[in-house]
C-alpha cells in the first residue's frame, strides 16, 4: 500500500508570501509510492486571490502524481463560506474529495460580487477561447472604475496586462490556469486596494523567454528580472510584458510578486528576490491602491 501524505497549511493567512511554505512541503514528498494526499486548511482564516489560485494549481499538480486527492476546508465558518462563494470549492471538487464541510454555511461570510471576480479557469483549449478572458476583463474594468476611481488610461493599461497574463496561460500552460480578484479596505487609513492573482502550470518564465533569446546562463530569479525589462515579452507583437506590470505597480503604490521555477520576486519600492521550492508554471500577485477622485 502506498504512503498517505498530509499538507498542513500552518498559518491563518494564505497569500503570496505564506504560500512559499506549501511549495516547500510538496517538494519533500516522495515522487513515487503515494496512495493519497490531503491538503489541510483547517487553521486558515484568510485566503487572498493569489492563495486561491495557488491552491488550485497545487491540487491540479498533485493530481498528476496521485489519484486520491482530498482537501479539508477551514474550521472558520466565514472563511469556508468565502471559499464556496469564490468558486474555489466547485473547482477543487472536480478532482478532489472535500472534507470538513460546515453544517451551516449560511452563517458564513457573504460576498459582494461588485468587489470580487470569482476564481475563473483559463483553459488552453475551449469552445469559446476568448470569452473567459473577455468576461474577466469586463468585470475588472467595472471594479477598477467603481472601487479604485481609475480612469480610462489606467484601466486600459491594466486590462492589457491582465489580458497578456491570461493569454500566457493559453500559450504556455500544459494544463490550465486561474485568475481571481478582490477589493479590500485597509484598516490603517481606510484606503481601498485590489489584489489580482493569476497563475498557471506552464513552462515558466525562463523557458518562455528562452524561446526568443539565449538565457541558459541565467537562474530563475535572473530570468524573472530579465522579463521585467522593456520589450522582453515573449510575444512583443501582442503584449506589454511584465515590464508594464512592474511600472504600473510602482505608479499606483502597489505590490508585485512573480514566482516561477524556484524563485519569487517581490517588488514594492525595491525588488527583492526570495528562494522558493521548485514548482511548475508562473504565479503572479498584483496589488494596487485606489487613487483620489479628481475634483
């Protein structure tokens, strides 16, 4: 009989920083002889869009190694209700067993759909290949305009960026990817901000760039930094590349996390590289703050 492994999410919050610990735990699993894997979220009380996307990617990745995948939902009723409302459970139950379901989800958190874009699957092949991305962009337009006071110029730039990140999923993913968005409000100053999570299980940034230029001497962190340079997009005729992601993040008091291979780049005021365990594809978290309404 194969071995049964459990991935316990230790902290109460799952975001771009804390998710690194999950990649570490996956990497110490034996490659063979696994009969069952459980992802245990019982201690978790908060999951941001990057965390939602990452959990789905981890589940899909593990499904390729083990037939029997299960996930134990948080003990926190509000968090569990949130996962249902954000389509997380409906995505995960397609390839895993759902455990620890609360008896009364009505007591949990309700979602204002004007401030979120629920977890959306971006498939490499679909009957309507551009509809899923188009729906996300239309809702993002309304969210940025109504919740962050962004104008046409800012929205156009951000839509191009999210469009390219989603099309990267179609171009490079060997499986599928996901996108999710939510608006929050800081307790310290009352300002609103949006977190956008996008990720896939594709070839990753280094291999993608390597199709155009020789970057064999670069490690994964150096490849991410190279991708932030102007005109470094793998598809220059279509997109703005990660260069524009970093520029707009700086312009609008935001935060950027890009994880690929065994590295994560954290960009706020100055870029900071973080070593992570190796994991397929590319995962991106973008945080942007509201701007003052023009008088």
